[in-house]
C-alpha cells in the first residue's frame, strides 16, 4: 500500500513542472491527436518514469510546453486504488495547499451512473494561475487495475490584481460548462505499449 501511496501522490501532483524533451512516445495508445471542446490537441510530451506510471500531455498548435494556455493530460497508474480513493487523495493534497495558498479552490463531482470522479480546482505558483478539471476513471488493462486521469488544464500568466480577478471570473463563468464537457467526453481506452 505504501508503494501505491507514493505512486499516487506523484500521479496527483500539480502540473507545474520543468519539462525536459525526450522522444515523444504514445505509451497509452491514445493517439497523436485528441479533440476536446471543439479544439484539436497534439501529443507534445510523454513520460514513463517507472513500471507503473505513464503521462502524456497534449497541446494546441498555438501553445508551448513552457508557456501554454490550454492542455489535455492523460495519465495512467497501475494501482489497487479506485477513482473515489484517488480523487480523495487529490482533495486532501489541495486542502493542505489551501492553508497557505488562498487561490486554491475546488469542488468534486461524481459522473452519473459511473464510478468516475471529477475535481475542478484552481491553484497558483509564482505568476502562474492554473485551473484544472480532473476526471478519474478505473480501467482494466491486461488484467491489471489502472486509474486513468483525463484532465483539462487552463493557465494564465498574471502580473496585476486585475489579471487575477479576470482569471477567477473566467473560471467562475466556465466551470460548470467545462465539468459538463469533461463528463460527456469518452475517455480513451488505454492500451499500454
């Protein structure tokens, strides 16, 4: 369980990180292009740092990894956890961050008639404001239980209080629609390469 806990914490980590460029491999067989909310996203970065964890990031042509506005993430981890437990770990992480970061705000939603869990949350670091909508889903892959994270990430790079207000208003005005969109999205069936 301790191993699963360490892996899932890595899986739940905030997406603000430094990027290193390696060969881009479609480890999850989700394709080199995804469509989301009437926009096309191309596979821009992938990682398979250990035997149980895979991560792929998709960007629009106008975005760059170092400074993107919108991103789609698909992650997979081999674990005994279910979406409820995985999402609760993220909620616990956000609760702890919220104690020192007033921008952090979140809500959790269950997908009707499924075990999938959705978390919409805002977070900040430096001059970056980020809004993420995470959807956790359980899939069986080659007789192994995996948690799939399908996520939408939206960023702004701010320098004034007005920028922060504009960002927060954008989230407020679009959150319900984005949750509905990600709820209706058919999560790709992952196949590990």
